[in-house]
C-alpha cells in the first residue's frame, strides 16, 4: 500500500469522498444484478435513500446504528444493507460482518451479491482478499471480513465477536428467540457498530413483530423504518382501459397512487388470490403489514391514513387525554385535541412515579390552559388526580377521572322507531366508537403523521356480547397475552378526549380572548 506522500492529492480527495459519502460510492463502486438480469451500477432508489437517511441520522446522533426495517417484497433493502456493509467493512480495520438469513437459498444469494460488489469494485478502493469460500470473504490487511449463515442452527454465529450484523427476513427465522439471544448479542454496544434487521411481515406475534412494536413505540435503542410498496417505480403497469373501483379510488386519494400503480396492485392481488396477503407482502403502512386474515380491526387503516395526511385547524376547547403507564412496556401517553385536530401525542415508556406524573400534568395545564383533562383511572391515574386536586381547586375542576370499565356516559342509541339499541358495553368502547366516528366525519379529521399512532388505532379487535349484543372492544390484557400486541396507549389517550361533552368556558372566566378563540361556539366536538 502506498504511503500518503506518494499518492496524488487529487487521488486522496477522491478516496476520501468515496469513504465519506455512500451514495457517491455506491454509484461508482458497487454493481448489482437488476430484476432484468443486467449487471449495472447501484443507483439508490427512493426506498434505499430513505433507509440510508434514517440510518445516517441515527449514526450521527448516537454513534452507532440499531434499526428494524419493515418493507414490501423486493424493495432493495437487502441490496442496500449489503452495499452499506461492504462499504463500511472495506474502509475500516477489524470490522467483522455477519449476515444471517432465513433459508439457504437466500444466504447464497446475499453472499453472491457481496462477491459481485467485490469483483466489480475499482482497484483504487478494493482491498486484497485472503482465504475465501462459500461462507467467508476475508480482507487480511484490514483484518476485516464477511461471514454468512442460515437461521437453522440455534448456535450459528453465537461465539463470534462482530461489529456489523445484517439480519435478513427476520420474521421468518425458525429460531428467532435463540438468535436474538446469541448472534445478535455478538455485536458489542460500542460506537461504529451496526445491527440492521429487515423483513417483510409474517403476521402478528413472533420476535420481529414484538421488537417492531417496541421500536415503533420508542422503547429501546432500535429505530423503526417502514418502506411502502408504492415507492418502487417498478410496481406499475399499463393502465389502458383500467377503471378504478370505489375502494381503489379511495386508496389513490389517500396514498397518491396513479392508475398504473392501481392496475399493478389489482393484478398482483388476483395473482396472490388474497388481498390480505397482498397487504402483508406489499404493505402501504406498518399496521397493514402486520394484519392477519380474520383480523377484525375496530378502526380502518384507511381512515387513520386519511387523517394523517389532512391539515385542519383546531377550533374549540382544548381537551387533553391521559393514559397513565400501567406496567411492563406500557407507555404514559398524552393527547391534545381541539375539535377536528389532534395537534400532538406524546408517549414515554420510562417508569414514572405518581408525584412526578402529577407535576408533569400540572406544567401542561399551567402552560396550555385546557378546558378539561381526562385521565384513565387505571395504573396510577387515580393517584395523579388526587395529587393535582390537593394542590389547587383549579386542577380539581379541570381534571376528571375516567373508568374504562364503567357504563357508557351516553344513553343507548335508538333506532328510527325510537326503540333502544344495544350500543357499547362500557366507557372505553364508547370513547373508541366516538373517536372512530370523529375520523369518519364529513370533512375529516387531522392527527399527527405517526406510524406508532396508526398501529395503536388499528390494533384492537371487537365483537358483540352474546347476550346483550353490546359492542365489546378487545381488552389490553387480551391483546398482550393472546395476540402478543402492545397496548394501544396513544389511541387510548385520544379516545379519552371524547370521554364527556366539553364546552368552552364563558369568555369572562376563560383565557384572554384572542382571534383564535373569541366568538367561537363550544361543544365537545366544536368545529365539526
């Protein structure tokens, strides 16, 4: 290897640019086999650029990468991660990289991809190789290299010490728990290390789904990165003579799909023979990816996505819903709503004592001056209420406890003949029902554009009581123990803002009049 003094300064600058900028490096040094079978330079597509930006953002912020990538089939995630790790491994010393896939064919394909990267890499930045075989590619001068394995043996990769780990199609690993306890733990919690786990969905439950839920909720070091199918420019076809059905037109409006994309989608559903399977293999949202055949969600994903895309002014009284942390991975979630708009949702999974939680809410009340704060009585909700009420009469008037299991606040609905209908079983089902109606109201609603919020909203199932025929919303306990789905804390907080009708305080006793509030009608859904 030439010393720095013998290398042309221009060449040094070229090398440095290739070392520092992966997008620049990929288009000049990496070659892939395209879907058409041609070997061409790697130009990052929209999905790959999104993943890259998220990883680099995390790397700058924390010094390392820990990520879960949920995507549709053949979006280029494995290609990107393979190229990224080849780039990192060949530009640093002592970098051991391990790739673990769900089946032998996938292992062979990914290792072949790495070998292709090496074969076509320009001599300027291609390191010398030592002994290599069908499972290893070593760079002895750098003391770096690749090793691949298949997730059949529970002990694969367990004794290694690694700096880079790529888990491919993790939702399909046959021994996922053992691998998370073994080979994934072989990566030290040190700067410049990277763990990237990517997969299409494989239903609800399992290690990948459980860890996705944690990452999406902001629990732990991993970030959740989702890539929708319609970002792939290849997922379209000729739309000559294509006429969208009503449901397809709705999807086009929500996601901005073209007729060419809709035509491809319709053809692929016909090919798979199951729309639910299409949503799993080619999801538009994370919650859609993890849905199962037979999953009877109470709130439709399409209604939530539409609200995520909307931009509507919040008019009316400010109502805050608070779902306190219960235990385990539950979150302390707070939602702010004015009329049609939920302006903000905050969640924290850290343990929080009653006094600290009360102090947090006191600060929010003092700052935002809400008309009402509704707190779930569960967890330490009752204690938070009592502490606030003891501090000042003002907080006692503003803060209300809500018992999810109590009877509905409103009387049962009646049909057109005045006959009483079944209605909801309890207060929680009623509040969720009101929030669902709010999403579907004419003119729409506006919520934060968060995947975690959509997952919570679409998670609970429902059924009707066999005797009373009242609507029963799936309990948090059933979701956690039976379906292995996290508690929908963020949407519980939003649902709490519908606990009771709330009218804005008279102008003489409320906050000082401003153009935003003066002369506006009150009501719990003011601005509808």
